[in-house]
């Protein structure tokens, strides 16, 4: 995945040592920074002040919303075991699982926990068919048929679990505000919990305990961190986009297109070095780095092409996942576009790296 430019070729390591010199000019009274955009807001206020311009008022552009569960309902064949057979299965673990599924609580269970139970039931049906093979061969055959029928619909049951699970949906839904700070200590337990959730829906992985899964789902559901991270990527991109009118004519506005280098240009150079290539770019790098950690989970949540053919309404789900996974690359691209204006400014004002 593409990385944000470091600007080492533009400003050099020597300049990094010079940024300790604080830009000592007064800022006018300014509007509060939008949540999570403090670094960018301070940066643009300083540019606007230096150019004697009104700061640009950021207009939020909200990201697309996650498709509603009701619009993604799948058509899945319903499997039933006769009452008589279910009674006769009481000697097998499958009997208790069937009774649990048919209970009031079992009928209400949805999402990953329901699929967890589906995996348990499938394994129990297969074991039960083997146990009964020599004792009650006819019942064994019926149970085996039920197991095979359930095996056939497991891919659909898995997708239904993913799109209906409140915890997964919460982690994929951009929050109403951006992250105030990038904090790996807050993200780490959520990533660990998400791994447990993905293990529960990975048919090739050993099931975690139900307690482990319930705790993991609770952590993912209650943490606002991932949702705020998606919102941060979105908001930083559009904030940079809305700064284009302020920086698109920097060379002319700074007076570098005529002879000499005005003091205004020197101040702008210092703002870029001290504010953008420092706090702003460090913050953006932190956001995109964490986004890439989360995006590693997204392929496990997509509907396969075979399922899309059978359930075309899931295309909206895959489209949404693609949008979420692209947020970091879109921010990186917009950051590069923004830097290009400064590269032109450095060239026009004849500021060389390290100068």
C-alpha cells in the first residue's frame, strides 16, 4: 500500500533540527478547531494569517453510511429436524444444541454468536451421525443428511452473521467525530478482540470459548476507536481538499514570482516545516498506519463472488467495504496533492533543501 511522502528530498534532515525555533508572530482570534483536526486547523490558520486572508471555514463532508441490515437479508433454506428425531438425539450433544436453538433465547440470538452456535451444531450433528451408525443406522442416515444440508448453507449463514452482527457493524461505521489523538494503546485491545471474532467465523480455525467470544464482541461493540479512525481519515482528506484555494497560488501570494524573496515567503516556509511536515504529517501517518492494520481484517468480511451471484443484494455490502478500505489511500493521495503546491512554492522561491 502506498506510503505518505516524507519530504526528505525537499527539506532535508538539517531543517528538522531548525523547527525548534517557534514562529513568533501573532495569530488573530480564530475559530475552534473541529474535533480531531487540531493540527490541520492550526496549520491553515497560520497560513491564512501570513497571507492576510480569512481562514477557510471547514465544511464537513459525511462519509457514506453502512447499508442497513434489512436491505441485506439473505434467502437461506430453513432446515428442520422432526420432533421425534430431536428427542432421540438427546443422547448426543446435538440434542442439547437443538434444544438451545429452539429456546426463546436461542431464537433471539443473531450475528456472530448465532454462527458460533451453527458451527457447534454442525460438528455435533456429524459426531452424532457417526455415533449412531451401528446403533440406529436409519436415524444416523437422517442426521447425516441434515448435517450435509447444513454444511451446504454455512457460507450463507456466515455472511448473514457478518452483516447482522452489531459489533462488526459498529466497527465498520464511521463515528460522528474524528479521533482526538492517535493512540496505539486504545487500538490494541480492539484489534485483539477482532481477531477472536474473526476466528469464530473462520471455518478452518478452532472455535474460541463462548465466554471469549462474548467478551471480544463486547470490546469491539463498545469501543468508539475504529469508527472514529474511519471518520478521521475522511475528515482529514476533505479538510486538505478544502485548503486548495489557500495554497494553490502560494508562490504568487508570497511574492516569489518577482525579484527577491520577501519575508512573507520565509515565514510560509517555516510554517510548512514546523507545522505540516511535523505535527500534521505525523498525525496523518499515524492514522493511515492504523487503518492499514484494520484493513487486514476486511477481506474476511466480504461476500465471495459465488455468494454475490446467488444473493446480488450483497454487492452493496462489498461496495461499502471497498469504500472503507480505500479511505487511507484517498487521504495519502490528497496529502501528496497538497504537498505538490508546496514543492512548487519551494522551487519558485528558490528555497533549497536544508536552507
